[in-house]
């Protein structure tokens, strides 16, 4: 959804033919103007009589903007440090049309700002309703509200500074009986690997089997991302004591030729896991069923 004013639909003011890099003997600056040489010289003589060229041009005084009225129209002058200037002449009728055009542009901008504010208000309302539904344990309805918020955010590039519904959505999905709905959500949106890791983190080891399912799904989707294998190994070997899963993750990473950010890599991690499992007196599976 584009909230930019449709300037093309607004009648433009009278087009002006500008010349750039115009110099006039006896006067400072190089000019951009829509006047011919003779009229430009007459205009600059008026400007000189007003003392514009004699003003100090130190810091804070380098920019001069003046308007000069004539019987049939007016000149708008912009002068930068007596070196570069823009001199625009329009008849009174042309100035009136130009000012009317500026007012139409301003009105279009105000209309778009009002539309944008309405959409932002609706965006925040969806978050509020999702929170209320969440507290009422109406998780499916809360998810639908946040999906609508996400759609608004995608359609409006200037909403990127608004709060992102995705982390809240992932948290909400952990309230459902299985992680499948969250995995479907991530898959249809072609989410990056770290969104899967964040989803698994929301489950943690207290719902470790669901977290393991999420991470194996992520590994199948992103088989060359070493951080997923490391995350799975750490999660499974922690409070869950699922050394079979942790070892399987390391073995697959090694088979893929991956390395983590430690000195000994996955090989060293695998040795430590095997030793820890032996100390715990646990028998290790040659293959794991969790990876499917």
C-alpha cells in the first residue's frame, strides 16, 4: 500500500524553461534562470540596488532568499555565497497557479497522512485485541489478529519501525498443542533459519520434544547452517538429557563438513557428548528416530 501523494494526478504549474551556468558581466554568481540574458541583466540590476550582493556571506549568512515584485509579476531569488544563484520569474497569474498547485499537493499529503494514521491505529488495535484474546486462552483468534497485523506491515514499507508481530506470533504458536501450525507459518513465509531457532527457543527444554521437532525441520530446510546443529546439540544435551539427539546432530554436521565457532568443532563436541553420556550410564542409539 503506497501512501505517497499521487502528484501525477495533480495539474502541474506552468512549465519553466531553465538555463544553467549563466554568467552576466559585472554581477557575481553563476545563475540558473528562466529569463533571457537581457531580462536577467535588468533583474540583477534591481537586485544590486537592493544591496543583496553586498551582504556578508560568512557562516550562517551564506544563503539569501528574496522576492522582488514588479508590475506584471515577481522574481524569487536564491543566492548561495555570491557564487551560485537561482532566479525565477513568473507573472502574477503564473504565481497564483503555482501557489494553487502547492496547496493541492499539501492537501493530498494531508489526506495521505490521515489514511496512514488510520492504518497505524488499526495496526495497534490488532495487537491489543490479540493480547486480550491470548489472556482469554483464545489462541487461534489471537493468531489471526496478528496475521492481519503482519499483512499490514508487509503492505506498508513505512511500518518497518512499528513493532514486529512475528516474535509474538511465534510465542503464541507455542500455546497450541503441537508446533506444526508454527512450522507451517514459517514455511509459507520462507522464514530465515534464525526464526526457526527463535521458535525452538520459545519451547525450551520444558517442551523439548517440540523444540527438537522444530530444529530438525529447520536443519532439513537449511542443511548448511551450522548454528542449527549446535543449537540442537546444546538443547538436547542440557536439561533434557537427550544425548542420542545431540550426538545425531553432531554426526550429521560432521558428515556435512560443517564446523561451529569452537576450536575443536563438532568433532570435539561429539567426543564430549559421548564421554558425558558414558558417565551418565546411558546407552547411545546408533541412529535417532527424532530426525525422521
